[in-house]
C-alpha cells in the first residue's frame, strides 16, 4: 500500500491524519452495510408483495372465468324458475326483447306483456301446459319490470298469447317500433297484477330477484315495491348485508 506523508507535518500529525481517514472510512463502510441491508429487506418485501398481488390476480381471474363458465344463456335476461320449475325470461331493453322473441320463443311457450307502453317481452317456456300459478308468477315478472314500476303504479294488467299470435309483420296502418310486436287474436288476461318483487339468495347462494309470489323460495328474502331505485337498493343492501360486488349486481337487476 502506498503511503504519502505531508512534509509540513510531524510523524505524529501524519499518523493522526491517517487514523482520522481510516475512522471515517470505517463509518462510511458501516453506513453502507446498513443501507445495503435495508435495501435487501425492501427488495424482499416488494418481491413478497408482488407474489401476493400476482396470486390474487390469478385467483380473481380464475374466479371470473369460473363464474363466466357457469353462466347459462338465459342469465343475460331477467329470469326465474316458476314454482312448477318452468323457466321464465324477460328482456332488459328493446334489443333483448327482439332477441328473446326471435331466438327463444318456441311452440308451446307463452308470450306475456304488460298492458302499458314500455314493457319487457316475457316468455314462459312450456307455458301453454303450465298451471294457473306458474302463469300468475310469470305475469308478475312482466308487470314489475314494465314502465309501470318507474311510474309508481301499484298494479297493471298483463296478457299472454302463444307464439302464433306474435308477429313483427305490420299490416297497412300499423307501426312496429324496435322491441315491439304485433299481437293478434284472443288474449288471456291477468287483471291488476301487483307490482311486487322479492330479493334474496337462491338455493345456490346467488343473489336473485323473483316475483314476490315466490318470496318463500329465497333465503333472507326482502319484498320490494315501486320506488326510487337508489333508495330501494339501499334498503336491500342493508337488509341483506351485501358485498360491494353484490351491490353492483343488484343495481343491474333491479327495475
């Protein structure tokens, strides 16, 4: 090691200067070692957090895919199973009304509609062979998701017909708006159907909205009637202690 002495200083002064330099070097080295150790710990923590975040992302993606895989074709519409086990579906807008009738209305089904402008196309699968209770349940869904709900009605008339009576072909003087249909022939009427729904959890644990006639089939069921959507939702959220995700789902399925 090369040592340089200051000729203007004594041997003792030169030694003291080197001692001081060595002391400062040791202090810097100690500080550097502490900093390095802190850096290692910080890197390790970041790596741990990255792995956790990555695992959570993987689990969330898997859950979303799992839920998506479980979804049935009818889950894109308002839907429920009647007390007799029949599937009932209703459109959410003009486009889905068109889809329901064009793709899913078959021979043996019943088409239901509230007697008011602005109502969902509703289909009771196998409805022609259904009993009176199943038909009343389907009628209550058709009524509750109609514009009568937002207008604050307590009840509305609903009719049903079979597939052969539903058409998109207008005759002279007739106009068929998007999502609308021409109904011909005799109709079966359900008079003054109450606008009432029930919200709760179905046997599989999923959040469900069904006609109030089926309230007893749900766990922790809450009956709802026409009112301001946000306030209705707040009441349901409080009664059922819904999670954030369930709250978002609720807002999508309420009238």
